[in-house]
């Protein structure tokens, strides 16, 4: 989870409305959302604006990502998964504006990798396991995370139910199975 910082500089802070609080990004399998707590402010009809700029591009201006929001969240999944972004957020009530609250966002590094899908079947005393995913749900569709990260491996862990031992099993025993998908390059687990 990413935490916010206040952007300073005389041209960024108007101060008429307090800034939104506790800004954070949740990202699972590259499905990313910016959330925040509303400012402590007695006025109704507060809306929010979220802007971004890429740190890869030599630009000073921000582009609008979400504007006129009534709920304290903004979908970020339309941004390229390979990007590195400066996000900024402010509250608005009519002509009054808060100062900007800033966050840095790197989708590939900041996402949590979820578990893969697993299908198990038993045939003639042998356990067969099929794995796929996890899938990134992006505005362009659903894609295996392997397509974003390149290398991808699965680790299968199994143990006797109620035990932490990883001893060999016999077909008559009840076993628990856990799977883990990971990217060797980043040592990210799912």
C-alpha cells in the first residue's frame, strides 16, 4: 500500500478546504484504485479531482484522470502497467479548493500478486494439478500476469492437514495443498 505526502510550493496550496486524508493505493493483479478519507470539513457537495503525470516524460503539466468525483476513490487501471507516475489529489467545493496531496505510483512494483487458479484431480492414486493465472484485469481485458512480468513460476506446497511437516503422503491420508505464483526477477509472491 502506498501512503500520501503533501505537495508543497506556493502555487499548489490554496488551503480553502482541508486536503483529503489517508490517501492510499490498493492494487491486486494490476487492478489499482486510489482511495482516501474525506477532509474534515463541514460543507456538503465536496468533489475530488485526481491528476497524474508520467515521470518518464519530460512534462511539467498534469493530466486529468478523474474529476468531479463524489466518492473518495479513483480507478487507476487505465494507466500503463509499465509506467512510473506522480499522482495528485484535491478536494473541491464550488470555487474553493484544497491543496494537492501527492503519491508516487509504479503499477508493476506496487501491485500485490494474487494466487493462481488451481484445478486438482485424482487419477489412479496420483494427484494432477493444473494452474493458470493469476490474471490482470485491465481496461483492455484479462491477461496472464506472466505477459507483464516475463518469467513466472509456480511452487506447490503440500502437507498433512493439521501438521506443518512436508513429509511424503500415502493415498489414504488427508492432505492440504497450497500454491504460490511468483516472479523470480522481483521476488514477488502471490
